[in-house]
C-alpha cells in the first residue's frame, strides 16, 4: 500500500481528528538486531527514530500466518517499512510486492522461520527504545482472523477478556496466550495458534532474551 492509499484508509475510518505519522512516507532506516536468528538488521519507517519513546497499542487476536497477533506481531510488521522491511520479515522471494496467493503459495517463509523473523524485527525496535516502550494488548473481539481481513474476518466465538499492560513484550504476549488457553470457549483460536506454530513467537522472544515469560498479574478494577 502507498502513502496515498494509507491516507485514504485513515479518512475512511475517521482518523482525521489528530496528526497521523505514516512512518515510511519519507523513506526507511535500518536498525540492527543483536543476537539475531536470521536478520542482522531490519528496514524500518524512517520517522521511527524521531521518537524518544513509544506506546504500542495492540488488538490481540488470531492471525492467518502468525497464529496470533500480539505486541510482537504489531511492532515486527507494523514498524517495518512497506518497500523493504515487510519483505525482509516475510522473507518474500519475489521482486514484486506480495499480492493475493503470494501470502500462502510458498513465496515467503511461514511458521517457525516467520516467527523467528518477527522476533528479530521486534527486537530491533525494542533494542532501539530500551526501557522507553510500553505495551497495551486489548483482548476484545478475539477472532481467529487479523483485523487486516476486514469485513471477511470470522466472527469471534471467545468472550472478551480485558486490557493488559506491561513494559515486557514477552510477558504480555505470554499472558494473553495463557488467557486464551485457560478459556473454555477458545477452541477455534487455540487451533489457529497451533496450526500456524504461533507459540514459536514466545519461545523465539525468550531465546533472544526480549523479556520474561514469568509474570505477575495485577488486577485493576
């Protein structure tokens, strides 16, 4: 999608009440990945480095390729620029932008390799901001599909859980998955996660020392 296309989507969805920074509108910048799996650096939207801190607001839900989309998927794909970075994370093997069946015909890495690429990309952002990053995961309308599926996304069958917040990206995505696995009405979402090897996101983040899977839940009424 182009910057112009993004602007049209913003207008369609009513995001005209505040400034919106499309981070790759002015190009890209490469951020290094320390102790990476596959990607020594990832191309990010250029204006990412204009910020001193960041709040990552994520709709936690299922995902067709990742199994689930939490904070890791949000920054790993969302921060990567549209021309280079997103292709790096997906390891897209063609010279043209991915369309249609490209997403599922073997033209890019899926399953474990994709999860590891996402961990590399997410780590680049986490390494850059250090302690100046916080994550909010909204566990509402927990469909097996990503929001990018639009009106064709499957309707949720699992009840809403609430909103989680943490400064630890692994802890928050781990907690969300734990909520899913403990819910009696989560069979379809669990199947989506497992059929896509989605839990590799968590173990990959642990191996890259991006956070701690052991957490303490503090309830706020």
